[in-house]
C-alpha cells in the first residue's frame, strides 16, 4: 500500500505539468483564431521584444525600472523588421476597435454610447505590427484642392455617397471622390449656410468671424466636415467631432481632405477639451438626445462654451410641427432657460442660443432649480477619462467681473498673453519668451527640411507635446493646421492653446490616439520619449503608433536627449523610415542636458510592391 501511494504521488506533478501544457496550447489556439496569423505573429513579436528591453507596461508597473536609453543595453538593439498587419487592419484605431470590445466581452451601455468611447487594448493584446496602406494607395491630393476631392483608393468606402446622395455630402467621380460642400441641413452648400448663421447673429458683412471675435468652433456630429472646411476661409477653425459609428470613415474623409477633425462622442466621459474653449458649438441634425440624463450632454456643451458663446442648432425640433417634435422643443426650451441660455435668433430650420456673459443669472435662480451649479471643488479643466456631470459650470470670479473671456480678436489673439495664464502662475514675459523661442526653433526646422518641403507638402500637423502652443503659433504664415496635444497628467496648458485661437486635445501617449491611420503629414515630438521613459511605457509601442498616424512620405521631427535619439535611429530600417538629418539642438532653458534634433521621413511602401522612393 505504501509503495503504491508513493508511486501515485510521484505521478501527480507529471499529470499537473501535462494539464498545464494542454491549457497553454488551447490558449494559444484561441488567440491565434481570434486575431489571424498576422495578428498572432505581431502579438508574439511585440510582446517578447518589448519585454526584453524592459519596456513592458502593466497596470502594476511603478515605472521604477532603469531607462534603456541610459544603459549600454541599447547598443544590442538591432530590430530587423516588424511584421505587417493583416489587410483587415489597414484602418485600425486601437482604442476604438469594435472587435476588441467583442473579444474582451466588455459590458457597455449602448444607449449611453459607451461602445463609441475609448477602450484601449491591454499590452498583451496590442497589434505590434506595421499598419499597411490599402491596395492602390496614392500620396494624398494637396491642400487646398483636397478640400473638394480625394483619391478613392485611399479611403475605398463609397456608401456615404449613396446614403447621402440627396444631401451632397460626397460624389463618386472615377478614381476620385468629390465633396460638393453639402450637409444634412445645407444641401446647397456650407458657405451659404455659414453666411446665413452670421446674418442671423447680425455680424458685419455676414462674416462668421465677427471681426475676429469668433475664432474656435466645435462641430458636433460633423459628417465629412464640410462645415468646418468652409469656415477656414473666414479665419475660423473648427474641431469637427464625430464617432466611429454607422457613418464609418467620416472623420477619415475629413482628415484626408485636410480639415481638422477628431474621433469622439458625447457619451459618458467629458470631451478632451478644457472649459470655455469655443465661441460657437454647432449641430446640424446630429441625432443627439439632448434631454437624456437631466440634459447632461447639453451641459457638456455649456462647459465648453465661452461667456457669450453660441449654440447653433439645425434640427426638426426647431421647426417641425408634429406632436413629438413639439414636445422635444418645449422640454429643450425649458431646459436651456434654466441654464440661463437665451434665444439669439430663430429662423427657418435653425435656432441659435447664447450663453450668459457672467454669473448673475445663475445666482438669481430659485433655490433647488435644476440643473444645479457644479460643486466648488469640481475642476472643469480636468477631462481625461473624467465622467460628465449634470451641472452648470459657473465662471471664475475674475471672469464674472470682467463679463467675458477678455481675449483679443484674431489674429492678435495668437500672440497676446491670455488672462488664464494667471491660473498657471505664468507671467506674460514667460509666455512671450516661449513664443519667441519656438519661432526660432520652427525657422530652424524648416531650414533643415530644406528642399524636401514645398509650400503644399505639409497640411495636417500634430504637436505631440504642445505646452503653450507656440510651435503652432510659429506656423501662422504657412497653410497648415496643428492638432496641439497636451499630456493628460501635466499642467493644464490646453486652455491657453484655445485662448490663442488654436485647437488641440488632451492625451496619454501610453495609449493610441483617436484618429485613423495615415492622417498626419508631420509629427513634432519634443521630449515625448523622455516623458514616456519616466512613466515606464513602451517606446516601441509609441514608435509604431507614430507610424500608424503618419502618412506615407510624411515627416517626424524628434527633439530629445542624445541617448533617445540614438535609440530611435536603430529602428529606422525596421519602420521603413529614413533619416533626413540629425543635428545638435541649440541650448534649451527647459533642459539641463543637451538636446538633439532628428528629422525623419516615412517611405511609401505597399505590401504587394515593397518600399518605394519617397521623394
């Protein structure tokens, strides 16, 4: 008996080991089946390679590992190549991936639009591979022609042309797709519709910019962004916003056209913009239930509008006479009245409300009136992943006394120190020196780019760490626009950027950005990798994300410490990038260490044809 018992015990570890091996095999087969052969290869390659460098990012990581940039280990890193993602992933947006939602079985409330909000993959589920362009991809048509026409091969989706044929959104034209400038409530052109809004507000010469006092616009449910595209000629810039919904690719079309746009939704989280950022919010039949959850979505717009800001609303509720539309109009009118909005004008199919200039109306409301004022401890500029609140954001005391935002008209606004600098304890002198410094730096960048860049080479630019937006301000004479990205965990300088008449978003560069692949011509990364190093996130993941965002033949300007530049140079071949130049940067007042500048160009490569010349 004793002998048999001993023998049985000795076999148990073997049985347990075999069981574990079987389980691991099943898990491998499951993930292979879920993501395809290319996907599983990418997972395996990326995970092993990242962790071998000490860059793996887990929730429990305290970021205390020694930097790979500061050790001799970087000399051993010689990545040969990255796998190419399957063609199915040519339009992958990692944090807005419906397949990920299904695979991870996330329990989301569809009525609250949670399935259109950001849900990023954990490190072990990231596609560590190169996103291929679609078959037949061409270098995009240059601005300003691109506002009206793009290559169909670059975005091979024409369902909107059929679905919206009566509204003139877009029209197929052989190898191209044309954009006549129509929209759901402006079939005959956005230019006439915009002039009509200006006329309703009694602006001089029917010019929507109101002599420079109306500069930043939020277009909610923007479609293919023709409204925002036609505002640009009036020196007005719009953040065109839409989700990755049944009208798929609308934001991709907008960016391909060279029009500022962002993938986002009015759901449960605050939009990634600070309070009091926009002079005008616009919704043209955007199909949003503004009455839900005690008006929480309308209150989010209220948070984002400046004192005296407008909300232009073109929708059946504003003019239709059936019973349901009259009910909605009655309830919506009562809600905005309690919010202290007033009707500026109502004509035909459009109503325009105006927000108060100070807190007087809020303070005169009867006790217990809903929606309530937000609690005094609420920070209206804290937005990254922060739930919306069904409350009114009152003005700070200084803004209340001033009776407005105190901003200069455009274009003087771009270089005039805004009042909200005081919130950050930044002096006007510091602001002006920053503006001057970045003007010199940008002039140097363009000198280094030299003959590689013609006046129409670059249109869509992203500044990955924008600070006060002085990089973008230095480009004012060029026919470009800049998405100014401010790290979510740093100083809240994004409100300064909006106060300068520029646009941007908060973001966490440990995650993918909310945009389609191949949407920017130039990425500017000033000490972005140094910041990433401190947080212990994956440098490789960020390089792949930059490659995803960047258009073929596009440029990257990296400005960082020497070890980081040397580290990134080792990846150029694997990413199909080429170095244009690398030089020592001029001394920086923000850094004790000397910085270097590396300018990179992404080659045009197609899966079926290999790498092509990018010149």
